């Protein structure tokens, strides 16, 4: 979708406010700065700040990238392996996140110290899981299965980001691959609890 110049400018302003919020939070702690401080650092009025964000915690979280409509459409189609489709969606999402790794690291630090910011992100993730569940519902007659797969997706992203933050010289994509391999292994064990030595190419069709 092509954005108008006005939409692009709004995105740029929102990002500038988020970056100013995070940089000030890294220096002074989010709890010690005000929306007036953030507005001044961003070069906007306090009134303009509130046109973009409800509070400083929301400004720190910003507008996390969601899953594209194209990727969700791939999940809706029953044309191949659901595991391959989910992994493709995750790979593409990690590529988007990798474009702003410094922002991602600063957001991670805020989340570890600010409960209100965590609540805002949780709300965003809940909305994303609901959309993924609706898309995956096209692939299964069981709503709970679709919901479990949607939770699998968002949890995998969270685990990959955590690993990336704590493992030196590990890219986001590589962290995702490590987490994915572990979760696929766990899925196999759950499917065949009496057989812990399944061949690597035996990917269960009912699990990602």
C-alpha cells in the first residue's frame, strides 16, 4: 500500500517522538521524564504529542510493526505446509524488526523496568494474536488450534528477541532459527511422547 505524503510525515513524526522518548528514558529513566520533556526534545508541542500517543509509555512502545496483509493471506490459504507458511511469516517479520535494532534494544530495556509499558505491548500483541487466529481459522476447524498456533507465533518472536538480546553476535534471524528448532523439537515430543528419537525430517502435519 502506497502512503500519501501526509501519512508518511505522520509516521516520521511518530517515530521521532518514540526515539526521543527512548533516548531520554535510557539516560534518565522513563519514570523521571514528562510528556513536556519529550515534546520539547522532539520539536513538537505537547498538544501535538497527544495527537500521536496517549502517554509516555505508549510513546516508548511506539507502533510495533504488525504482520502484513500479504503474510496473513498466506496463512489463510491451504496451499502448502502450515509450518513453512508460519516460518516464512516469522522470517519476514524478523527482517522488518532488524531495520531498527537500536530501537528494539531500547524498547526491551523499557519493558523490563516499566509495567505500564508492558501492559501496552501486551494489548498490541493480543490484537495481533486475534488477527492471526482469524487467519489460521481458515486452515483448521478447531478455534483453539488456531488460537494456539497464533500464540505460538507471537511467543516465538518474543523468545527470539530475548535470545538475541542476551547472546552476543547473534542476529535476529539466527536467534529465530535457534528458537524455531527448539520449539519444533518440543512439538515432536508432544506428538510422540513415547518416541524421543524421531527423524529430523518427520515434521508433524498438525503442528508447526
